[in-house]
């Protein structure tokens, strides 16, 4: 917002810079000069951006909370995330998290807005402080816990359920929790998940680890590791600190 404001001020300054001269000259040029300045101030192309930023800082946080998300007041939103909460479930977002749902505000762009969805009663999504999400999907039928200082690269998908039974009989309509696999996911503090990675049910990723772009994580990854591939395997160990 400040950038836009400063840009507007600078453009006004540059417009008025040519208006200094003798009194007569001032009289002659004042009117067109004022018109030029007013025209620049009223230039409409600046306002959609202004309005957008205002919307994200006022309406979007309110809307997210009105859907039942316990989001810290210091969460930054870039665009409106898709949020749905099953009755009796919860979503908690810690301080200073950032949820980017529009491509203009993240280097890689996003394929869709951030999606936060609990699918069953008692399901929980908990996101720690200072965590960044760009166009990510987090779906919990059971529990997804994301630590603090976690980086979820563009378009990461985290789902703790298979959504459908692996047994073929009645698969289309059978969402009985007894037959649809669903196991909690835990992502430790300071984990960096590369773009487009997919994290499946039951996985724990240890603190500080890095997940390669496009990886499919179906088994636990120990702390301080770099894991990549499909299925992901540890390719390196990080020295602590
Ligand atoms: C995971 C990553 C950080 C590892 O980087 P690195 O430590 O420099 O690893 P290297 O490039 O030395 O690769 C080591 C091995 O892992 C393999 N590898 C690396 N990344 C891989 C990936 N995403 N998927 C599969 N294999 C991968 C390499 O082919 C190499 O295999 P080899 O030893 O058989 O030749 C990096 O490859 C990566 O995926 N970066 C993308 C991060 C990202 O998504 N950023 C955007 C955030 S919005």
C-alpha cells in the first residue's frame, strides 16, 4: 500500500515540479497543471490494486474467521483462501503465517487458492507460527499438524486420507471412516517442502528436513534430511544448525 501511495506522491511531485516560475507564468500554467495533477491522482488504474490490498487486510481475515478458523490476527492473506470446516472440527493458524492464493504475489505462481478443509467431525488442522503457504492444499479427515517456520512451496498437497476405500465394492459412495484410510500427518518445525510435492496419510516429516520438488511422500522422513523422488527417499543428511 505504501508503494502505491509513494508512487502517487512522486507522480504528483514530478507533475508540480514544472510549475515554478514567475507569477504570470504561474497563473498561466496553474490551471492546466492542477488539472494534470488531479488527473494523475484520479487515474483509475491505481485503485484496483489499492482496493485489493485493503480487501485482503480487512474483509478476508474477517471472512476466514467467520467460517470458524482460529486464525491469529497477524496472518497475512494474499487473496481469499478456500476454507471449509466440518461441524465439530477445527482449523488453527498461528501468528505471522502467510497464505498466498494469487499468482501475482509469489514467484512461482499458484495453480489455485490455498485450500484448508476438514472433512470429518473432530478433524484438526493446526499450523504453527511463521509458516508460509502458496496455493497449497491441506485436507484433514483426521489430523494435520504443521510446525512453525515451515515453508510449503507452490502447490503442495497434504492429505491425511485416501478419500475413497481401496476395496472396490461400493467404492463410489462408501465414505465409512472404517474403510477409508485416514492417518494423521505431522510436519516438524523448519521443514521446507518443495513445489508440487504430495504428502500422503500417516507421514511424519522431522524438523529441518527438505522435501524435493514434485516428490511423493508416503513414508516418514527423519529430521535433518533431504528427501526426494516418488516414492521419496532420503538423498542427503543435513548437519544440524
Ligand atoms: C531437494 C533439493 C533441495 C535438493 O537439492 P540438492 O541438495 O542440491 O540435491 P542435488 O541436486 O545434489 O541432487 C541429489 C540427488 O537427488 C536427486 N534429486 C534432487 N531433487 C530431486 C527431486 N525433486 N526429485 C527427485 N530426485 C531429486 C538428484 O537427481 C540427485 O540424484 P543423483 O545423486 O542420483 O544424481 C532440490 O533438488 C529441489 O527439489 N529443489 C526445489 C525446491 C523448490 O521446490 N523450491 C520452490 C519453493 S516455492
